[in-house]
């Protein structure tokens, strides 16, 4: 999984991770810190950082596999983007897409 997929999964399910896992994933993927930098900030070993990140990623993947919110929302966005973009329908679509991005 790439950094963007992990960030998307965190936006959906990050609250279901432990604070420590969420912090590690945020530092690694959103702030682009190395394992060594994260380890120094958190006062743990690089191996502990690696383990925490792997467990966090696995947990996010398991949750998404069970719930499927990311794929569902992507399908909804595709359907909305296929609707006419003019008039009242177009305005409503833009509002819905903006809400989905929040």
C-alpha cells in the first residue's frame, strides 16, 4: 500500500487505531519522517516503530476489508461525477462532493 492509501484509510478509520499507532502512521506517511526520527521522538527503538507501523497498517486494512467505506465512497463519487454538471443537478452534485471531501 502506498502512502496515499494509508492516509485515506487513516482518515476513515484512524480513530480505531491506538493513539500510538495513529501517531506513528501520521509521522511516517503525513510528515514523511524516517523510522529513526520517529523512534527518537517517541523514545522507542526503530524496531518498535517498524512493528507499530506494520500492525497499524494491517489493522487499517482489516477494518477496511470488513467495512469497505473507502471503496463505497469512491463508487459514489464516480456516479456523482457522471451526472450532468449544469443546472440544479450540477450544483447539488458539487455540494455533495464537497461534503464527502470533508
